[in-house]
C-alpha cells in the first residue's frame, strides 16, 4: 500500500516537471521495480532521457536483463563500464560477463573479467 502511495506521488511529481526530471523518474522506476512492474519501470527510465548517471545506467541494465532483453542489457552494461568519470562496481563486470556467456560469446565473457 505504501509503495502504491509513493508511486502515485512520484508519478505526479515527474509529470509536472517540464524537463525529464531524472531523479524523480529514477525513484519512480525503483518503486515500479519493487512492485514487479518492469515494463513500466523501463518506460519511466526511458522518459528520463539519455544520461551518464552510473546509478541510472545500472538500473536500466538490470531491468533490461530481467526482461530478457539480453542485447539491450549488454549494451547498457558496456556503456556503464566505459564511463570515463566513474568506476563501475565489480557487479557490472560480472553481470556483463554472464550475459555475454548466455548469449554464446564465451570469448568476450572471459575477456570482460580479465
């Protein structure tokens, strides 16, 4: 019930912003994810527009992976890892490697962890 209420408030706040309001959209997407509404969460992430925010990219990559969009998740994790001003967490490399392995690219999966 509290997630539903929070979702309504974030949704309302995000739609009243003239700019994409990435912070509000990220929080709203997180609430949608907790409620199991992954498609809607991805839409909310996409509405925020392009960003190099590592947390946002990690959130997007995780949602894409959960939705079984392997190619999209691989692309998102690669973008996260390649950010110049940020050091991605080890999990990003591990998750990227596992997605590459699942897609049959064992050489790239191994290289990602080296």
